[in-house]
């Protein structure tokens, strides 16, 4: 409809716009204009006007139906005119309305009327003038408004409130004014791109005067900063006021320039000072909690009144001043305590905070690593603590694992670092940890260890394997483990075959079949021995039924598998010698080309002993047996006699006598009494022996093993290592043919799985050169050639 | 008799009765096994020739198989005959 108006031979001279979207409005405005203006008496115009359409339509109809009545349209006789003073009078009305609005007074004109007046002015090419007038009006108002503040010397808070009121009313007024001058916005402003809309004009003016009066501006900004600082110190402040004023700054587009920078600076100052101070005053956990609280607060602040664009910088500033600056301090001062006391909650917080700042986690990881190394070293290095070392290591590992899992979010960097640190410190003390781990396993696998169920034992073994994995000198472990395993197997003290086998399979998995082949061989020997003993019993029954029965079992060991035992010659009672000989004959008849060596150190017996109080069974070693059996002849023997009769090595004999006469279960009485065995001591069979148990195990007193036996084991390990070094050297040289000394050493260090000194390697190389496996290069003494 | 032995668990170690420490063919110790075996003992026995020389059974058999004529002891070049003591 309206489209027609504008397009088809529009009779109205007022028609100026071609835009179809607004043409309807234009018509409306025109109508309004017509009605309002008193100088257009012609009331028909309205009808005429609408007839424009009619005409057009009629023309069309006419061509179809010529019989219809004709309606003739004529142009206006004269163009409608506005009165000459229209501009002034209308503006007067409008300006009075605007001023009324600005002063919050009731308006004497209807808003509708004002709106139409603006429309009329716009359509009569008075828009630019109207805009200018309006601009001046607003300009004056804003200026006076803001200048008011220049002289104000009131309290800051009041000042801010007033400022806020001014701003709020400015906004309200501008909304109102814009409503009235909507046509201006929609026509004039739209057509002139370099003119800003009424709302923007209002903002521009506000900004202009706000910026102009720096005093006002700084007072506002400082007031805001003061409020924020008060809030930071824990006071309650008017957040709505803050929010509103900050919105004002944002709307005026001076948030960044006027406020944000200063705000960030003051934040930085505040937290720099606070960080320094609290770092001194507070313990680390409290400090962390404080930092966390601060970050939380600042986030809240952003949420509640700051512009969201500030968030990144603000939080960054806080993190920088409270965390980044103090990373080292925090770690040095507090981390060790937290870790030692296992304060999971604080550690989680620490991790969480440090993950916020650059390098935080690296530093934390570094310190964590250092802590483990330090702490671990104290566990490992002190010989006083050897007894509890493995248990402590296990506990320590558990605790650290737990921390990584629950506080450090299983961060891989940390778990790797954990492993690295353990590996580092556990190898700080050569050989001893390996030895102690082996002994620990022994104590757990020993019979009579009833503290753990099978699953618990299994879990424990798994944990031990983790420690074992860290150890470089695994051969040391193997040597000691083998020694202990031998004892367990030979004395029948192993808690459970399943557990032994499971441990074996774990070792095999970890280090390969080569590592465990000897251990497996030991198990195999035990099984073979069982078969042999069954066969031997049958043999006895058939061939020598007349012999006095002696229940004899023999464990036959293959030399290579077992630890080497020093053969020791002792004098056995005739009966035992007889049995030994029968067995030997029997065995050699089955196995051609072998020789058998008895190992009296490892034998043990169960004795039946009759005391006054009744019969008891004594579980004793072979040496103890030999000594006790002497007392069948006579109740009392001197040391020298016993020594001559049994032929047991002196030190061994003294220990044996000590175990029988000075231990818990005293089947012999020593005369005179005392702990040490002297050459002139006499021993008497203790007929009055009492014990509530029927079967009594008399423990052997361990040789002060630590020194001698340990040295022997270590020596053996060292021997084995030499072979390994030789093999590795030959392997490398065979592949490379020629190699310089340094390269050879570095390759060797890469291949060898145990710690080794370069000087030892040098010795092995010399030895190989002597044996013609390789030679020094004739021209270059630092280079070796492989000799095929 | 106040004291009698109820049972006795003795321990003995065995080794080969050989006139040398190492096998003359593979140079491995007799306490160990030949290079093809993993476990010493019954799986990898020793054998003696009438010349009194002794080898891992696997080693000497391999050697003899590689000598179609004139089967000799690799040590003393006498004709090889197993000595079944």
C-alpha cells in the first residue's frame, strides 16, 4: 500500500524519501503534520491524499470497466506551507520539554505532541538545525552538571554516590530525550554517518567534560580504588555503586585508560607488599590458603563489578605478586614440611596454585625431586638404620606415590621424577640397599612369618619389586637372595612354595631368565633330591634291613647353582658315617662320573632327648647334634675334649656351645657360668631342663656374619662382574673392530647394568689385551683394535 | 642312651670327576653346561674317553659327527672310545 504512495506519481511535494521501509512512517508523519498545523484549512486534503491510491487503482479498473463513474483527481492548488515561525515556536516547545526533563520537572506538553513536532521538523528540512540546538542544550546541561563536581570537596564516598546519581539521571534523561527525538535519530542521523546518535552524543558530551575536568576524573577513579582497597581489607562496601560507576567508565570508553591501568598498578603494589609481608609472617600452608582466598576474591570481584576484560590481567597480577615472586621461598620454606607431614590437603592446594603460574609446576617438581633425594638419602645412608631401611623405603614410597596420585593429579612429570629420584638415592649407597632388600624378602618368605595373609604377602612382594627395579647392582641382590633362599630351602624354613615361586617369576619377569636360572636350578635340585631320597629308602629296606634305622634324607646340590660353601671336615659318630657311606655308594651308582662332597655346615637333625622332666625333641644343627651326642657317654666334658672329639672348627664350636649352654634353651650347663666360651670351660648335660614346648628349636648363633660372609658374597659379586665386563668389552670390540678408549668406556657404561668405576674398566681392558682379545693401535695408543 | 637321632637331613654337593676344569671343546667349565644347554646336571652330562679325557657329551658327539673317518679324541689324537667305567 504505502509502496504505491511513494512510487506511483506521488502528488505530494513533501515526498522526499525513496526508502520503502520508512515511507509508511513518512506518510504518518505527514498526516500528523497536517493535523497539527493550523494553516492548512483544507480538510479535504486528507481525502484527496488517500485518493491517490484510489486514482491509481481506478485507472486500472477504468480500463477494464469503462462504465464506472470517473473520479477526477486534481493537484493541490497551492503547496501546503508551514508557517514562517514554525521552527522557532516548535523548538521553544521542545527545548522547554528537554529542560524540564533535565531538571526532572513535569513536562507541560504531551510526549506524543512533542514526538510529532520533531517528526514535522525533520520532514521540513529542519533536522540539522534541530540537532544542533539539541546538542547545545545537552552540552550546556552536562557541562554544568560536571562542573558542579569541580568545586565539591565532600567525602569521597558521598562524592561517588553523587557522581553515580548524576550519571544515572543523565542516562535516564538521555533515554527520555531520545524517545522524543526518535525521528531525528531515524532520519537525519542515519543519513549523515559522521553524526552520532543522540544517545552517543550524550555519552560523548559526558565523556568530554569528564575528561576535561581531570580533577573530577581522578577523584572518581581514586574513590573507586579506595573502595576496592577497603573491600580487599575486608570491609563491606557498596558493590552496586562500584559496579554502576565502573559501568559508567566502560560506557564512556575510558575504563581502560582512566581506571584499569591504575587499578592494576595499585593491585600490584598492594599484593607485592602483602606477599612480602605474609611470606615472613605466615607459615607456608597459611600463606597458600591466603593466596587461594585472594585469588578467589579477585575472581569474585571481576564477577561482581569489574569489567570482564580485566580478569586475565588482574588474576595474573595477583598470581605474579603472591606466587611467582615467592615460588622459591615457598618451596624452600614449606614444601619439605608438607611432604614430611603428609599434608595432602595443603599439597593439593600447592599444586593447584602452582599450576597457575609459569614454571610453577617445574619448580615444584624439581623441589619434590630434591626432597625425595634428600629424604631418601637419610634413610639409605645411615648404617644405624639398616634394620628398618627397607620398611622405611616402602613406607616412603607409598607416601610419595599417594601424594602424586591424590595431590599432584597423577601428573606424569611428577611420577617420572619420583622414579628418577628413588633410583638416584637408592644407589647412593652401593650394594647395601640391594642386600637389605634381599634380606627383607627373606624375612617375609621365611616360615613362621604369620603376620601376613597370602594376598598381603603378594602385594608386599610387588612393592618390593618396585624398589628392586630402582637398584643398579641387581647382581648383589641376586647373590644375597640366593644365599638366603638356599638357607630357606635346606633348612625347610620356607613359608610357602607358592610365594617362593611367585617371587621367582617376578624376578624372572624383571630381569630375564638369565638372572633366575640359578635360582630355578636350586628349586630343581630340591625336587630331584626328593626323588633320590625315596629311592634311597627303598634301597635301604631291600639291601640292609639289619641296619639300625636312622631316618636320613639328603639334599643333593648342583655346585654351580648354590652359593659356595666351605667344606669342613668333622668327625661324625660311626653310625652316621655308615649311613653317609651307604648313601654315597647308592648315589654314585646312579650317577656316573660324579663325586659327592658332604656339607656338614648345612645339615640338621631332630634329636630325642630324655630329661628328668620327660622326653623332648630338639631341633638342632648338625654341629649341635655332634656336641650333644657326646653327652651320651658321660655327663660332663671339657672344651678341649669336645673339640678333639668332634673336630669342629674352633670358632664354629664356640658358637655352637654358646647356643647350647648360653641361649634361651639350655640343654648344657657351662662351668663356670658366663657368656664367653673359654678353653678351660667344662660342660655338663642339663638333666633338669624344662620347657613348656615338646619340640624345641635351638637357634644357632649366627656367625658375626655381616663382615665375613658379606665380604665373601660381595667378592663373588665382584668376580661375576668382571666376567660381565670382559664379555661386554669383547662384544663391543667385535662389533666395532676399532674404537677409541673414551668411546669404548662410554659404550660400556651404557651396557653394564651395575655401577662400575672407569678404573676397573681400564684394568679389564688391560687384562683382555694381555690375553690377546684386543690390542692397542700401533699409531694411536688411545685406540684399540679387536683381535679376531 | 639319653639322646638319639630321630631324623637327619644331610646336605651334599656333587660335581663331575673330571681331570680338568673346563671342557676341552667348548671351554666352558664342567660345573656349567655346554653352550647349547641351559642347566648343568643330568641334562648335560659329561662323558669320558678311554684316553681319560672328558668332555660335555653334547660337545664330543658334535665333534665326532663332524669327523666321518678317524674318530679321534680332540685332545690327544688317540682313537676315541667311550669309557663306560
